[in-house]
């Protein structure tokens, strides 16, 4: 398998990066990225559907006057992922909302520095 090419473009100003390019600022960003890739690879949606959905999220944010500084990049990524997952019927809105609430509760009640665990 060939090695991926490194992005030679400068990252967005608000997006964390190292010498090789953009990096994840938080673990959830890497997890959302990996989930989108895995769902696409498994056939849940095509990569074209993904790029169109996330592109629409970026366009909507720009139209709403949100700056394109990279600071909300993965929030848009997550919103696009949620849109595809619910739109494809992989998860309904109520279940998604419940899991989001469960995550927030677990996050807020976990002592600093410890891993966050969700109940099954």
C-alpha cells in the first residue's frame, strides 16, 4: 500500500498542527474521524456522500457568519456524521440524543484525568 501524501498546505489558523500537518486536539475528534472512515468503508455511506454532507455543513456555517478559522472544524465533522447516521437510518434521533446526554453526564461526573466510561 502506498504511503499517504502529506498535506503541504498551511493548516487553518485555529486548527492544531505539527510539522506534518493538522492533528487532533481532542480524542473525540480522532474517534469521529475514524468512525466516519469506518462507516464509509463498510458501505454505510459513500465517501462522495460524506464530502457533500460535510461540505454543506461548512457552507452553512460560512453563510451563518461563522469564521472559517478551523476552530470548529471537527464540530462540523461530527454534525455531518450525525446527519448521515440518522439520515441513513443507522441510528434514530432519539437514540442519538440519549447517547449524547449519557456522554455529557459521564464526562461531567468523571474526575479530571480519568477515562470517561459510558454505560452499555
